[in-house]
C-alpha cells in the first residue's frame, strides 16, 4: 500500500500541475497527473524527492467515511517512540578527595552538607561521622543513648526510583559495605535478574555501584531519581513533630505516591529529627491496600507493628513475624498483629471489607491502650478515594491528619470527607506518578512480591532460599479422616466474583494461591461436597454469592500455594512460606483450617522456577517440571501438546 507523502511535497506537486493544466479546463487523467508530478519533483530544487511513489486514483467517497478505508487508516497507528533521557540521579561529583576508603568490599566517602549520593544494588550502610537522610530516615553516627550507630541493610533495585542519600551535617562520613549473599532469587526467575548493579572493573565483585547519571548504567535501564516535592517534606515534618502520638490517614487515587509518603513518614517516626521530633520505638501501620501491600503478601490487609526502618521496596520485606513472642534482644522486628484475606473483586464483599477494617482498628486500639505512645498510620488503596468506605473510616478513626493526594483530570473526583474533630488537619499534596517506561510492570512487581514471600527463610535478618519450591516437600492437609490422620482442612471458601461449579473446584484449586484461616469447625449442614473428590466447600447463598466468614472469629495463618490434590487420599498438598512455617504448629491445638480462594490469583511462577533454576542443580526433578533438554529434544510435530492450564 502506498505510503503518505509529506505535506510540502504534495503542495509542490499541486502547484506544478496547476501551471501546466490544459486551457480547455478538462480534468487530467490519473496517469497524466502522475507524470506531471514526477516532472515537477525532478525540477524542484527546494524540496527534492528521493523516491518515486505511485499515485492512486482520487476517491469519490467522502473523507468522513472511515469504514470504507480501513487499509489507509491502519498504517497511521504507530507505537510512540520512547526517548530515554539522561537524568541526573544525585549531586555527588565523585571527587577523589571525598573518597576516604575504597576496597573490594567497602567504600567510605565524605558527603558534604546538602549533597546527595546515589547507589544501585544491595549494601549495608553505616554512618561513621555526622548524619544522613535516606528515604525519610535520619541516621547519625551516635544514637541518643550515646551508642554507636548500627548498620542498616539497604536495597536499591532498578525497578524503583533510585534512592538518594543526603548529608545533614557539615562533614558526614558514610561507609557502604558489600553484601556477601548472592542477589535474591536471581537464579529462579528472570524478573529478579538485571535489577541490581553491574560491577565495573574497579568495583569488581561489589554488590553496589555509585551511579550519578542514568546514562552511565551499563544495561541502559530506564533509571529515574527519587522525587520528593517540598510539600511532602513539610507535611512529614508537621505530622512527625506533633507533641502527642497521632493518627494519620493517607488517601488518594492509585499511583500518586501514597505508599512512598507512608514509607517516609514511618521512617521519620522511627528516627526523629533532633530535638524537634523525638523518635518512637514502634508504630502501628494499618495497611488497607490488598493489591500492593507493604509488609504482607498480596491479597491481605493487615495491622503491623513497625519497629525496623523501611529501606527497600516491598518485595525485599514481604513477610513479618506473626505476633506472639519475640526473641530476647530482638527489638527491631516487625510483627503482624492481625490480617485478613480480601477478595480481588469487592463488588459482593464490601460489607466484609468493612468488618475486616473494624476488626483491625479494634486490635490497634487494644495495642494503644497498653502503649499510648504508638502512632497510627493508615494507608488506603486508590479505589477507596471514591468510596463511602473512606468517609466512614474517617468518622470512625478520627485522624489528627488527613493526607489527600490530588487526582488527575482523567480520574474520578474523590468524595468530600468530613472533619471528625476541630483539630483535624488536611494536607492536600501533589501526586508523584511513577516514571515511564518502567523496568517491571505492576503485575510483575506483584509476582515478585509473592515469590519473594514464599522463598523468605528469615525476617530478621531478611534472607531467601535459592531452592525451587518443587524441590521442597509440601504440607499435606487432609479433608477426609484416615486411619493415620485426622482432618485438618475443614472446607474451602471460594470468594470469587462468580461462583465456581462444584465439578470445577478441584481444577480451580490446583495451582491456586489460598489463604489459610484458623477458625472453629463449621457446621456440616453449611457445607457441600464436590461430586467425585468429595472436597468440602461453602456453597453460594440464595443471591448467588458465597458468604464470607466473620473476621472476628478467624485468624489468618499464612498464604499457601496448592501444588496438588489427591482425591484418593482425601488430601491437598500446599507449599507455605518457610519464614512462617512455625504458625502451622498451632493446628494440633484445636480449631480447623479453612482455605480461602479468590484472594491471591495463581502461582504460575512456581512452575517456571524449576526450568529457570535447573542449571544450578543436579539430580532428578519432580514430575510436574521437565528438564529443558528433554522438552527441546521431543521433536513432536502436528500433535496436540498437553500443557498445564491455570484457571483464574
């Protein structure tokens, strides 16, 4: 199909044709017009034409008819060309006089006041002299108790804006130590590859690299600097400097910077700012964003007691210790007080969502009754800013500060919020949308968050296992009694947008993420059973919706990945995160487990782990993952391949 001519070329050709048109006024044929245009183009000196294109006969149809010319409208749709800019990531000049020590495993620099330095990778940070600010936290060389400053683990991947470290005093000596561990999960999933630093010949095997401009990245990734508007900084200073512990509610549309603001606010609470704002040992974090949580796997809302600084994205701390005991001297460990699974679609479960929020809020009030110094930070999802749930939450929580992010013109305007008390202050802040293009999409980041949770072996310090889940033994939950095992799985609770037919539950269950609830055994009269495998499940009511359980009588143990259903044994095999395996010890102390479907999606990444990580393992692999060499050597053509299918 002929392409488009430039407008200037068409104008030149039309002028030439009009000059040599016959005097009788008769129209020229298409062939004659094309010949005249070619001659005019050859004689033109201002706009030379390098290629000759055929000219089609003029159409007699009106131009408004887009349906009659589908061939001509299709080439006009071209993908936008993204031009990667060279962005300045910090103000560090990399002068030799400011480098105090430079070895294979560590780097010590002198960071002057107000200057910033940016690093990419994983490292331990320690302030030897002065003080610095990182991600809202003020870290000094000496604590208020007169002790030397601790070492903090920092994660700066290319998937998020590059963190800046700012000098606060006149002279600041900062030490960066390389991590001995390998990059987490890089051997198991391509999503975790090429997101950290690429050591140069000088840096050798360091786990971090100084980076001053985005163009200096060897992989040419779309790196962007950390952006914090002045309005955000002033709001954080005002809130954290309150004379008494206060409640802060953060609301706004999706992708406006709510989680980043909450992260900086919690870090400021935990470190303080001189004499103006004393640090607090802990705070309550009420996370109501089940799609992008901060301290739990996706699909949950939770109440977390935060004691440790947050110096990395969510997938670097996807699990916290379940409340109920703390090791001696282990004071900087985050704890999950309570959590509830939330369906991905709240159309039929809005009342259940309200009940879960109320249960978490009451749990927070119980904690604050024992320790009145605990501040409360409430982070809400983007979908809530147009819902009546937000207004009801404001009336119930009575926050001292309401932080509202302005919404884009294309977004639905938020509902007006009541001022619960005369002393409530509303901070209206500009949004900080994510930069484009992004190295990982939101869907990829959610998968990374979930996969990181299942491979977490310890939360203090944060460690991961490089072993694929397929090489580990799963837990077995029996739903029918046997001679050797009592039933431990009482029923399945499918909280899906549409009811799942009983004959399809076994297929929806295999490969799905489920949340394990510890509750009292349900009445047998309220359950139904699948026709062949006899799996017990909660059926839908008269409205076609499966009722959710009362959150006050449930306790969320952990998230699990179903890897197999054995109808002959009456059992379901489930992988659980190794970092929270201890909570399953309570199953023999009374109560039954209910598996909740519809709050976490599927775990297709677990199947690919065996293929991506097979190069570093030897021995036979489980039957559900085949070796790459076997698959490539099959050579089967013109036949139906049997593949694994996940049902959402």
